[in-house]
């Protein structure tokens, strides 16, 4: 892996794992609402949130899920990969002040299609808050060398 390109397909193996951790702040929640347009009051209004099953404001599920994208785009497979698909199951809420750890693990590699299947899990402490599976396209080292010629 180098600064401008992550792992090539040939560098990957089943079981490889990487993580990204972020403590979610009030500002993160407000800024995510502004950028995404998701102003659901369960994220922004304490009085409203008290009347929900959560009893307090929660972060957007997609805010936490975006940390998976951080791992894919910056660590594993890293810069240059193309995020093709993602399924998500939201298991528990995230609140301001929680530290979310996004973990990505290589499950399968399809050499012919240049695709990698990755297990994706976000946790707060011992609690899994999101789980799913992603597929990314990863270039081969040979293809990069030929393109440079």
C-alpha cells in the first residue's frame, strides 16, 4: 500500500482486517443533519427523542455507517478501491459521546471479477451497532503498471 493507492488485489488475503474509530460529537450529528438533509427530530430534538423508544437523541445510523466507507476508502482496501455495494443491519443506537469502531474484514476475493467481499461491523464497546457486508472493486497491480506505460 502506498500513499496514493491502497492494496492491490494481489496484496489482499481472506482475514485481513482494519479499523477506524471516531467519537461522535454533538457537532457531528448537527453537521450530518445539515449535509444529508435528514433532520428527523430523534437526532436533533431532546424533547421529541424523550418520547421515543430511545428516550434520548441518537446519531443518524448512516453517520455511523459512513465510518465503514472511511475504512474502505483509506485503509482496507484503501485509496483507489471502488465501493460497489453495502447491506446494513442497524442493531443498536449510537449517542453523542459514543466511540464507534468500524471494522472491515476481507471475507472473499474474486480474482476474475476484481471484487472483494468484506464483512463490515460497527461497535460501541462490546455492543454491535451495525453489521453488514460490502463489495468493492480493487485494481490489479499489473493493470496499474500497464496504464502507466
